[in-house]
C-alpha cells in the first residue's frame, strides 16, 4: 500500500514538473505584447521566445544520459532548480543579449523534464503504463493554459513579475522532485525483454518510432500555431473569440491524451493506436484543406477536432520508446525522441508561414496532410506485435520498490 501511494505521488510530482517546464518553454509567446511595449520589434520578440527551445535542443540527449546514470530525482531537481534560479536572475540581465542568454540557459535546465520518463517505466506495470504516461504528457497543454491565464496579467508592469513567477514555479517543482521522488531499483540480474543488454538502436524499431513522431509533430504544431490565424484571417473571427474557442480545445487535447493512454492499455498496444491516430490526422488535414479551398464553414469544426486528435500520439510514442529501450537506455532514447520532435516542431512555423503566404491555407494544409500518412507507414506495428508475442508468459512484474 505504501508503494501504491508512493508511485501515484511520484506521478503527480512528474506532472507538476512538466507543467512548470511547459509553462516556461511554450508560454513565453504570451509575453510578446509586453516585449513589444518595452520597445522590442516583433522579430526580436520572436527570437527571445525561441531562446528556451534552443537551449532545450542542445541538451536533451545529455539530460537523458544523466537520467540513465544517476536517476530522475537528481536530474529533475538539478535541472529545474538551475532553470528557476537563472530566470529569477534574468531580471537583472544586461540588455537584450543578456536576457536572451538567460532564457537559453533556463532552457538548458528545463530540458531535464523533457528528457525524463524513466519513473513511469519503473513504477508502473505495463497494463497501466500508457495511461500514466498520458497523465504526465497532458502537462503540455495544461502548462500552456496556465501561461495564458497568468503571464499577460503579470506582464502589465513589465517583465520582472513574469520572470519571477516562472522562476518560482520551476524552483517549487525542483524542490518537490528532490523531496518526494524516489527512483525505482534497477533490475540488474536478468535484463529480460524490457531491458536489453545491448543498444536498442541495433534494430530499426526505435528509429522508426522517432521518425514517425517527428513527422507527427508537424501537423500538431500547424494546428496549434496557425489555428488562430486561420480563424481570424480566413473565417473573419475576432481574435478574442478565436482565443476562447482554442483555449477550450487545449483542455480537450489534454483529455484526448488520457483517452489514448487508456485505449493503449486496454488493447496492450502502443503503436497500433498511434498508427490509427496518424491516419485520422492525415484524413482530417485533407478535409480541412478541402473545406478551406471551398470556403466552407465546415473548416471550423474540423479544425477543432484536429486540435484534439493531432496531439494524442505523444504519450503513446513516449511509452513505446521507454518500453523498448528499457530502463538502462530509456533516458537517452527519450532525449533523442524529444530532440527530433522539437527540431521539426521549431522549423514548422517559419516554413509554413512562408508557404501560407505564397500558396494560401488550403494548399499548405494539403501538403501537411501527407506527413502523418507517411508517419503511419513508418510506425512499426508488426515489430511491436512480434515483441508482444515473444514476451514471456509470466505476469508483468509489479513496479520496483524505491531505493
């Protein structure tokens, strides 16, 4: 019973850690109006908002390797604590260059939470692992919602209060990880099918999951970034009305991730649901492209459905990667996974903005529709089925006790 309480407490702490990291990394866009009031151009404000992502991409794999070696408790408390202190110090940063450097350094520390997930693998049995990972992954839309609700109001008096709020939030998460998180005991005696003694990258399974996940990040970013632009420019909505509608879609997206995790656990498959969702995303993007070309009002509900569907594969892919890599490799594998997703995700807005400007929304959505269809072909469902068939008949072991 004590271990039962402990593992759910650890899940809650992991959720809070990811919410704090997501509020910082993905929520800085809500400070753009304040930055422009302080004299920054739109282009420079965009560069500042992108600085945390640059720091994240540089260190994700390194944080994953650190988690494999020292455990997630050390990684989360150290990384988030460092990010929180840097953001608080950013209030006194000299000039634009100093502020950009602080945001990038905070991104370096914040990457620790994005390269984690080993705790789920160690504390939760296979039949409940996808739902647990989905709960943790729901932190991203929840973090964006928290940023939308707090940062614009805090920024009315300048950037000091938002930076202090974000720094304090990260420090609180770091303290919770240090005090409450316990890493599971490593199972060294018998690696078994879930902890390969050799690199899991000697077979193409992980590479295919990484590639499919990176491609699926493009329609996700397309919908989340350009939905409000499409509603205001093509459908002539007010920005306020569009914002309220899309905020509700964020909450539904978080619930969609939970539903995907539950579906995966009930069917004992991570990749079959992932392929089905990828096919649905591609079909939905094609319908959206057709509705946009024809000027139909159907485009609005299709856009809302895509806002939910397109974000639901993340937790499935993360669970599959962690399980196939095993505890000895999970941190590095999750770091590679997140690096690929963030790299293509970061490149999507400028490229798609140029495409929309040249060819319009309909053509751009049609081009994006091809990518989840390719991703569906890459998802290694047959390899997962073979691994499931070869799994020993022994019941899934209970989560390991804490150190």
